[in-house]
C-alpha cells in the first residue's frame, strides 16, 4: 500500500509541476512603476520635457495565438485528467490483485 501511495504522490506532484503555468513565475510590471511609485507614496511628477498626456496602451491580440493557447490549455487538461484516471486504474488493479493473492 505504501508503494501505491508513493506512486500516487509522485504522479500528482509531477502533474502539478508540468501543468503549472510558466507565467505565474514571471515578474509583473505594474503600470505605476514608470516614475518609481512605492507602496503608499503619491506618484512623483514626471520629468519636464516629456508629454504628460496619458494614453491607453494598445494591445494587439492575434486571434490565432489566443486560439492556439486555448487548444494547448485544453490539451494539457485532457492529458492531465487522462493520466490521473490511468494512475487510479493501476492502483485499483494492484489492490485487487493483492487481495486475490492473500485470499488464494
């Protein structure tokens, strides 16, 4: 039973690591860091000579990229669920085999 539990723990840990999004570790760049805003301090005035008008950043989203990302995420979820089900079947089969060996 201990080996089955260890196998389950190792499998689940590897799945979590494999499916963990890489961007979770990426350093975020807050928009207020342009002029050195520190928590709780009012923003400093921008240096003279630069335009002070704020403009919204433009984001070009390519529909092909977002669709590719969705299909990649869906594939990862399907593979993860499938592997969890297969590990469960293996553990269940081994427990049945062990019960039959003890009984016979």
